[in-house]
């Protein structure tokens, strides 16, 4: 089987400082990988390098494109990469306002991404938007409201609808539940888990919350000071951590 | 079906003075299709550790754990996930599920993961829940708030939903009443009859005697320094 994403020796430096370095992995279709580590460990830098928001100083990020098979997205032209991020890729930001257009209605936010890939029929777009608001548990009578009138959890669900409406194959998520109440987090996680299964999505999720990866991720990558210190099956890494730092991370979680 | 060869395991606690705790050494045994083998030994001998290594939940330090075509001790996460989906079931002592997911969905999930049609999977889940006497009014609720015995029966229904060729059972009859205990023992016997290779931990001596073909004393694999 061809990997959906093949990452080889990615490195990003901020001057003398290491952002992340020596990162390589293969992600296969339908797999969800979690990247965990403390603030400043390089996990967001890595995610941004993978998603094309940052240009890595070294390495390649090959994606299995529909037309030409594996292609290095780092050396790809800007328009090609932008096309990928509108179609087969999706990016869920920690702060919904970074992923939404705050002065456009909820329906418009979902419809806009469809229009970006060529949808023109108003009725169809409205219908798809209505369907997706329902799937992310936003009442349809809020379709014409702007996200500014939504709660944090609703904004995050709207961002997810906007991202998934085009049926992407790979979703990047940066702390998708960060800053939300615990009960709101649980609902969002449950929703994400259902969607990942149902759509057979591949995803890379950056988080510092081990409960999030326990629920969502098949496998884990643990980062510390820009380096990957441990990888493996999620339950194995969490239940039998090998590296000093992973042991510290796992033992630091309070049990409730 | 299951072939364990010279498996060893120790835990290194880096943040507690790098204490190294050897827990298993030279574990070797085989389980054939249609056979049920019980792991026995005093508490702390390493029964659960061995079980967790078979499932890939704990990392084996050395040796081979061949389950079907896969060596769990050296396989990539993707291969272990595939093995767990199609070949290796596990009934743990505790139910670990996502809040908000209904009981019937919890039970049907392993079937859906292997590509079963949704209505067929739900129908099979309902048959199992009925057989294990889980009241129908509970099916649409999340099992997180159920009693210990109810949770365990949901766990068993989930573990037996798909016909795995290899099955790991950790205290499957621990908190069950006599009726349900008998149902579970029947289910284990039926799994053996269809050719499943089973490894179990049973503190219930009578249950063990009834379904297990032989015992493996894990104490034999306990490193001398610990014993």
C-alpha cells in the first residue's frame, strides 16, 4: 500500500534555534497520528511544515496526489500547494477565528470552501451547508448567523464543517480542543471521532492533551526540544512509555 | 496460532532513580486453534503483563510473539492495528469507552471496523446483549454509568462480536452472577469449537477447569531476582 503522506528528514531552524529536526514517518490512508509534547517542543512547527504553512529548511513531505501519485509538496509550486489545501487537505486551527471568516454567515463559511473547488449552484451549496451544520450539531436555524454570535465550541464545530465539506483525505489539526470547557471538549472529540471513522479520514493531530490522543489517535509521536523521542501505538506509548520524557508526561496527568 | 518464544520484559522507571524492574524472562508457550489456555500464578507473577504484551499494549524487550502471521514484538503500529481489527480480540477487565456512545454502538463497533454493514452489525450486537441479559432499556445509553457487572457484560459482548481467530480474556467471569457466568462459559466453549485460540486469566477455579485445556504457570517466567 502507498502511504498517503511520506515525511523524510524534516528540519526547521529559527536562526540557531531548532524548531524541529530529523522527523521522518509514513502515514497510511485511514490512520490518525497524534503528535504530543510540551509547549515549545516543536510540534506546531512540524505541523506547519507538513501543511505547507512554513517552508522546512531540509527534507521532503510527499503526498499521494490523485493525479500523479507521490509528489513532494515542499518543492511543488505555490498554486499547486494551494489547490491541495483547498481540496484534499484540511487544517483545523486551535482558534476557530483563524480558520473561519468571522464576518460571513455560518452557511457562507461552509459554502465558501465548496465554491473554491468549483461549486456554483446556490441550492446545492445551501443544501450541503445545511447537511454539514446538522452533522456538527449546529441547529439549522443558525445558518445565517455569523460565527461571532457563536460560542467557542460552536465556532470550532463550524470550522470542522467548513474543513470537511469538500471531503478531504488528510486533515491537520492543531490543538482542536484547546481552550474549550471539558464538557464541550468531550462533545467535540466524540464528533471528530465519528467523522474520522465514517469518512475514513487520515489525520495528524497536534495536542498536549493525552486524553485527546487516547481517544482519537491510532499512533503517537512524542516530541521534546524539536526531536522525536518516542513513537508507537497510542495505547502502548501511553501505558508502557519507554523514554524518560514520555514517562514524565504520562505520570504528570492527574487521574479523575 | 499463538507462538510465544523466549519473551522477556523489564520496566525502567527513568524518573524514579532509573529503577529497573525485571518482570519476565524466557517466556515461551504455544496455543493451537481451538485450544483455551489459562495463565496462572500468584498475584504479581506477570499474568497481566504477559497478556498485555500479547496484545501489543506493552512492549516486549526481546523474543517473539507470533500471532497468526504477525510478530507482535516487532510489528509496526499499523500491523498491530490490523491484527487487532481482524485477528486478535481482547476482553479486558475494565470497559474503556468514549462517553456519549450508546451501548449497542459500543458492541457493534468491532464489526463496523471490519466493514460489516451497519444494520447487520447492530442486529448482531442486539443478539449478544440479549444473550448476556443486558436489559433492552439500557441499549441506547452509554455504558459509562452502568454497574460493574453490566459493564463487564457489555465488554464481553464487544469482545465476542467479531469471530477473532485469537482471543485474550482477562477475568471474563469476575463480577458476574451464576446465570451470566454460565452464558459466558458457553460463549468461550463456542469460540473454541469454531477454532479460536484463547489465552485467559481466570481467578474463578471452577470456570477455569470447565473451559481451559491446560494451564501455564507464569511463575516459571518470573526472573529469579524478583521471585
